[in-house]
């Protein structure tokens, strides 16, 4: 869910200096059956692992979501090619906060008295 009012009208040609520096963003929420096996797995082994997916060459950390200041990632020059081209992105996402909230399980809800 987005929050804040953007005044740049999402113009893809606008320079980064014309983009808002604060007051806008995305609120992300998800439900997981297992925080460890799902959310933590994605963060640790997909987003911040240069070797994901297990390939012959490191692909680099996720260019949008990883925790660093600047992303360097390698893309194949063409489909199924081993040759790669490196690209760099400035930090695009800034985490403002986060927490784990627990909701009662379905089994508890089913056993509530009428």
C-alpha cells in the first residue's frame, strides 16, 4: 500500500534529483506460516546472497532489496548466455522500520467458544 503524495507524477524520465527524498513510500505486510522458513529464508538466502540462485557465476545481491548502499548486479548479455554485463544502481529503498506481529492460528480461531 502506498503512502504520501508524489508530485513528480512518476515520470520515468525524471532525474533522481527530481524524485521525492521523503514522505512517500510503500507499506508492505505479509502473512507467513513460518517466519524462519519463509520470510527469513527469502531475506537471507535470496535477497542478500550473491550466489542465489546457485549458478556458476555470482549474480549479485538483489538490486532493489538488499541492505547495502549501492547495488552491483550482473545480467546475462542474452538469454541463456554465460557472458554477463555488470550494472550499478544507487540505493532505491530505505527501510523505515519493521517488526513481526503474530496473529492467532486457524486452529485457535476454530476452537473459540460460540
